């Protein structure tokens, strides 16, 4: 199998020249009990991958990167009866165990055992199975390691979908759509007639824009300093769009006194604070971006009890992937969640390092790789 491996972090810069990811050929492992072998057709590049490359998200190295993909099951491990060879699957980076405190409370995106497995570079049902030709362990990225032509994943990391969904659409559901749409529909619980502002117009933020329109928001204000993304935000359903300097004016014009929900999809403490300032009384900021672990948030404490504002953390959009991916795909079929708009282009996996530069520069929303 071919897989993109990170052996040393590389600070932001010319990734095409530095080439932190190397395409390596290793032996294809077989799944253990509770695991699937999946032939990957398309994987998708996300800022969470970039944050591992630049060292802002510390992960055990060497690591086979990538966490968003679609493929076909080619091998089924022992103890699995609800998935068959040939099934069409979307891979999800939180393989919920079903029995921990979070899973028992109906919040599988916060699974304790999955968090431990993902942090260790292993899989839900055991340690990493990837090995270099000389026997060195290669860690898994969030239980998927999608930048490859094959993956071994826990059964719980795979959602079986219908064959009618094009792989170029399905590839974006395992992270971008779940996280962005779930932040609006699950974490915020946005209802028809309410207003929303979305800060950060990457694939996650644009998925939030789509979901806000889907929920019947009266206004959806999309904010990003990269004006090249503004036309796409309007296509995705934004009612107005601007830069951070425009945000206060656009919110005032649309709502008078602030939005009901603000989605922070940048990963910036200062943007979280700005979002809180733009809320109406009783409004909620939903934080889905991943700030640098050293970042700190300083805000006036009186906004909470004094104005009833809320700051909500949202991981994987508080989704239940086995339930929500099929539901979101139904919305896509009806044209109410036009996820295909997020797909910028498709490249061979060998262009992974150049693609890191394109993502960092904001030239792509979702670039897919052919396995």
C-alpha cells in the first residue's frame, strides 16, 4: 500500500520544497477482530492535517496522516456482521466505543476511549498496525490515516452509505460536513427565523453556512478576510458576506442588536471574543475551530450571567455519525445541502506537499486526492 507519512514536523513555510510528507510503500496489514480493511478511493485535505504538520497539534510520529475519506470495504475482521465486502463507507475520525460515559450519554463524538486511542496513534481495538519495511511502527492519524490507497479502521470508524452518492461528495462528509453542519444543527440547535454569523469560510465554516440556511435562518452572515471565498459563501446560502472589519456593520444591518448564533470556525481566541460581542442577549457562540493549545481567551465575564450569552464547545459537531451522515446525505439529495460546492479540485496523492501550501494560503476549500 502507498501512504503519506509525516516523520518530522515542519513550521509553516514552503511545504512543496521542504516536503514534510513522504509517500511510502509499506505492507498492507490485515484487520483484526472488530476492524475493517478499506480500499480508499478519495481522501480530503483539512486544516487539522496541516496543524499536525506544522506542530501546533502534537501527535506521535511517524504518523500516516489524513482523517477524511471514502472507500469500499475489502476485508472484514472477526466479530462484524453488519458490514460486508463491497460496502460503500465514509470514514469518521471518532470511532465511538458505545459504552463510555460520553457514549452512554448519547454524545459519541466525545468518546473517552476514542480520544485515548486517537492520542496514542493507535486504533480503537488495539495498537497501530502500520509498519515500515524495517518494522518501525507508523502511527494512525485519528484512527483513519486517509492519505493512502488502503486503511485498516475500527468498525466504529466507518459509516455505510448508499451507492448513489458520488465518492467526490461522500469524501467530505466524515469531517467537514459533520463538524460544520453539526455545529449549527446539534450544538447550537438553530431554529427557523433565528440569525447566524459564521466566522471562517473553509469547508467547515461553509458547511455551517449551508446548515444555517437548511435550518431556516432569517439571515446568515459569512465572514472571512479572504475575499476570494466570498462568492462561494453566497452560493452556499449566505445572505451577506464580508471581512472581519465588516462584521459589526453587517450584523447590525441584518439583526439590529446581534445574532442568535455565531459559529467560530477559525481556531482563534480573538475571533471567539469578537463573536461573543456580536451576539444578541441569550445568544450562543459555538467554537469548532482548533486554536493553538497555548492560546488563551480573555473576555468580560459579565457577558454570561449579565446577558445570558453562551460559549459552547463543539467537537465533530456533536454528531452521531451513524445517524447524522445518512440524514445529511438525504438533505444533499434534495439539494438542501450542496456539499459539492466545497470541492475545489482533485489531485494525485503525490501532490500532497504542494497541497499543504495551497490550503495554508486559502487557495483551496477541499482538495481531494485520488488514491
